[in-house]
């Protein structure tokens, strides 16, 4: 990996070199970095005379020291995924600092909080837009901009371009850097991952050299990734590198196995990701649930426009694919091989996943409907579960069975359920070398998360089956405690409603300290490709579903607030079916309302990885209407 490892009792730095061009079977641990241009793929390690990636990262470290980076101070990185992001991250670690990723969607205030909390000496920004978020800070000595031309110099602050930055360390002696590297130990902090801060200020998760290198090794071994001496793994970097899931997959695991990392365009999540996938043809792909859901919606929309014959062939193939994958037959039937040739291979090629043998989903819950959809196309999605505090993954599902389980823990890790109830649900606790060091400058929060025996308390509720497979059932802080004192986990009910009513995009259960449960619903709609904001127009899939229900609606505004009787009846029928399966009357949804707009990151309802945030100002107004006015279904003009 890119940081220290222990071998034979010695601490060794192991940073793999970078080859000047791709190769079918490159040397062991040969990390290749590419930036996708949607026409061809160009290697852009660094525009300098050295073609050795190890030396490039070392050069970055020397330059950071020249700019005044002090030991155990942060190097903030604020920008979209790129080679420069990687080099700055590894350079910061080599130089004895903390690599600190900052979300590009953060407000100036949030960026400044992270910079201050990590005592950042240097901030590396992508462009002028991100540069504007960084003001004069107590510990800040320099700003490096790695993309576009510098438009201004900050007063009393050294501001340089990426090319100028690398030149700073070119003629510097290696001895000071070598001494720093030699002094580093596996149990020392090298990276800070800041949580989303949904409940108070973001917390700086301290990860050690050993946390990162051990987790990368254990994960790669557990899922059966190939070493570069056998066959080179290929991944696409597009999820925010300030998130541990992306960082672990794109940097540390890929580096550990000598893989290839391709960089998507900044507008990847607005539509260009599939173009990059078709160019890179990854062998492993990690997608948050919303990415898989968008693919599902797009494929359904395309399928709806196909001829009758094509639709029938696709439906037949999906039925064969689902039955075959769910069965435990050693040999697939002939019909499966025909379906694979006629449909499955073509679908994979269209998605750029024709070489992909490992597809993963994580960072947020995924619906059974989406898992089943891709399984029917012979694209099994393996669920990962973990958190920043566990250096990323803790459990991984490797089975094709549609169990909705997050799998079993990584080898060398342990799971226990704390304070189990009568249904065997308890708080999920982790133990292992992947467990973090603590929260930076927050000893009280660290004590809340880590108990005296070293168990990490996740705050998530779950249970295990007889084989040790873990199932997530909710979150302690999200538990709804009704006026009658009954504890109700909202996630299973929300997921059941979305499964019962395919037209629903998001569902949020309300009822804390209330006499009964109510639910906020949103409809599947188009998304602005530039801003990511939800639009009024329905998705093609949603329009088709409306037609099947006898509705002529094409816009959310024609449905929200109870405006469409046919859609209303279908939603009520779906919720009725969910209620019939509830374990008690207290878990029945009594009232519901369809909002004018879907949830979004920009609106504050979803986090960076599309996890639902706790409670926005919209919900306060809406829920007040639900509880105060019985005729809440006729509410109009609800806005974010």
C-alpha cells in the first residue's frame, strides 16, 4: 500500500511505481492512473521529467515541506477526483501530515471548519470556485490550485499553481523526507475523514497507517481481487474521495493490488458516468444505491420504447436470469445460456460492465427491487456495510442469493449485537484492526463510540442469522418512539412502501412522540443534469406506471397534494398491503402525503452518498400540517 507496513518486525514504506503506459501484465503493484476524456483515455500522472509515480508522490511531499507543512498538521484537498488528488493525498502522508479530503459541495463555512479543526497548513484546491471558499486561517500557509489558471493571489498567503508547486521540491535533498518516513509508525494517524455532520459539527475520524493498509489487504483478499502479476484490476473513480468508501476502493485497495484507476468527469453523476464506464471497462465497480437506481430507471425507460418482440424477449430473459441466479444448481440450464447471449451480454456492454466480475453497493440502503432487477440481468450486486470509523468495509455479501444481507465480516474482524431485544435486534458493534483511533480533538465523542474493550458502537440496529450474515434493521437515533412508548425502526417500513408502490422515489416515516405514524412521499422525477435538482417532469418509467394505473399525469405537480385520484388510490392500496404485514397497530402508516419535489443533496434532504438526512425545515412545516389539519392530503405549494 502507499503507507507503512510491518514486515518481519520492521516498518517499511511500500509505494508502488507508476508505469508510463498501460500494460496487459504490468509489474507487481504497478498503479496506473488515467483521466477519462470520453473520447480516449490519456495518462496524466504529472507533466514533469520523472515518470515514476513513487518519485512524483515523494516530490509532492518535498514541495509540501517547502511550503511549511508541519508534522501532524492537515493538508486539505478540495476538488473532484483526479491524479493530483491522489498525489496530494499520498504526498501529505509521506511528509508526516494528515491527508484531509473536503467535500466540493461544502459551504465556505464548512470548508473553513475542517481546515481549522485539522490545523491545515496547506489547502490544495481544484479551481477558482473552490479557492473562493478558503479564507485566511490561523494555521494556513499556502494554497495550491491544480486546475485552470490562477486568477488571483491571496494576500499574505503563498498561492501557487500545480506546476509551480511540484517545482518547489525538485532540487531539495531527500534526507529530510527520508527521516520523516523512517520515523512513521503503523499506529500513527495519517488520514482524516470528516463525517457529514448531520447532528452537529463534522467529526474528524482519525485513521492510522495500519487502519488503511490492513483494511485494503483484508478486503482485497476477502473478495478475491487479483494481483497485478495475474490480471490487473480496473476501477473508475467518481464518488467523492473525501468519503472513505471511494478512498478505500480507488486509492488503497487498487494500489495494494497494483490496479488501474480511471478518473470520471466531474459531471459523472449527472449523466457521463456510463460513457466513462464504457471506455474504462472496469473489472470491479462500486456504486451507491442511487447510481444503481438511476441505471435501472434508464434501462426501464429504454425498454418501454422497444418493440413488443424485444420487450417479450427481455422479460423472458430476466425471468430466466432471476430463477437461475436464485437457484443453487451447479449447471445452468440451456435457456440461461441463450438469455445470456441474447440479452445479458448486450446489457453489460451497454453499461460498460462487460468485464466487471464484482459489482458492489454501499454507503446507503438499497431496495430489494433494485437488487432483484440487476440479478435478473445476471449482474449480482454485493452489499457492503461499514463506516468511516471502520476504515470503510466491515461486512461484505458475496452471495448471489437475494437475501438483502450485508454479508459476513472481513477475516480478522468481529461483530457483536449489544443490548438485543426480544426479536434479537441489537446495536451492531465492530472489533478489529480496521477500527479507527478516535475523533480528532473530541475525546468525549470518542468515548461514546469506543468502549473500554475496543468495540466500536455503530449506532445501527441489526441482527444475524445462524450463519453469521448481518441484516441492518434501523438506526438507534432514527428510532421512532410513539406517544404510546413503542420503538419503531423506520427503514423497513419505508423500504416496504417503496417496494409496494414502484412510483415512489423516497419515503420518510414520521411519528416520534405522536399518536400514529404518517409518511412523506416523493415521486420519481427527472433530474437536472447540471444542478442535480429534481424537476417537475416524471421519469419515463413513472409515466408508464401512471398509465398502467389509469392516470394521465406527466408531472409531479399533477400528483402531489392528492391531485390525482388514480395515483392516490394506488398509493393507498400499497400502504394498506404494507400495513397488513405490520407486527402491531402502532407500526401502521395512518396518513401520508406526496410532496411537490423529490429529495436531493442540494435541498439538504440527502447526504453526499444520497443517505436521507435527519430532518429538514420542509418537514417541520409539512408534518405540522399533517397533524393539525385532517385534510392534509389537499395541501398545496409545499416547497423546499
